[in-house]
């Protein structure tokens, strides 16, 4: 059993996931304004827009003068432009609506075992926190999903100024908690940004896997570090 004082968590696709594909939400938001775009087309254009925006303005473009809200508004607008919608005033209205909508619990669902695992970790007395490549809306999302109370603090890449796998976001979390890295562990679903990055600062880490997902890192991760489900974590950790 691994004895821990601190357990940090990734959120998206580790504890929470979107209830519906992005294209469905975007299509529904457009239909309110009598604009009809197929969800499949919006899904495709969203991934194109998101990838380009992330490349040119990493971590919400904070170091380049953008706000995270403006970053997302630009992604939404470009998503619709790529799908053939170009009226800027309309796109501004849709973008503002979607930005607020994604704070709502109705757009998110817990992964299997998430609430029970957090509850039992809390009962064990293990301190918990969040380290997530997310914007400032995450606090509100966690509150709306009734998860925020489990965590001492929520450290987003927007607040930290650094995004995983940058070691500095993990180091900042350790500094806030006052816990040595060898007494802490991180749980996430991304090999590079979660599992490897945490280990590079001396923390323990666990990698959550998903059925049907290709695992090119499989030979790189010892089996005892792989979580086939969140509840599996409870069998390998205890309070330090």
C-alpha cells in the first residue's frame, strides 16, 4: 500500500466528462437562433479550431494578452465559421451563451466510481486537490457537480500560468500544500500530462485507462500504476 499525505486529481475525463459531444451542444445553441448546422459538422470543425487555437495561443493565450473567455469565444466563432456560419454578431451571441452553458452541471457527468472514490479517500483522511489544464470556470463546475468540497484547493493552468506537463504547475501545488513530492500522488488519464509529468517532479502517479482506447504507452507504465477504474485506487493507497 502506498502511504500518501496528498492526492491530486485531473478533472476532465478523469472525474468528469462531457455528457454530449461538443457538436451537439453547439448545434442546439445555434438552433435557438434558427441556425441549423449538423452536430457532426460542428464536431469536426471544433476539433480543427481547438487544435489551431491551442497551437497559436497555448494555455488560453494568457501570455499573449488574451483572457480565457476571449480564447473560448474565438474557438466557438471559428468552429461555426468552418461549418459555414459567418455572421459575427450572431456568433458573438452564441459564443457568450455557450461559455456560460458549459458551467452548468447538466453538461457534465461523473465518471463511474468518481463520487464514491472521492468520498472514501476523504474518509481515509487523505488531503486532496485538483491540478487541471482548465480555465477559471472549473471551480463553478465542480461546485455545480457537488464535488468542490472534496478538495483543499483547485489549481487550474489559468491560475498557475503554466499548463501540464510543465513541472511548475505540480511544484506550485506541492508548495501550496506543503507536502513533499514523495508523499503525494497524482491521478489522471493522460500519459504525458498526468502520469509522466507528476513523476518528473518526484510524485507518485496513477493512470486511468478507458476501454477501447489505444494505449501506446502500455509498456511504459507498470501494471500497479494503471487504474482500470477509479475505485481500483482505493486498493493501493492509504493515509501517510
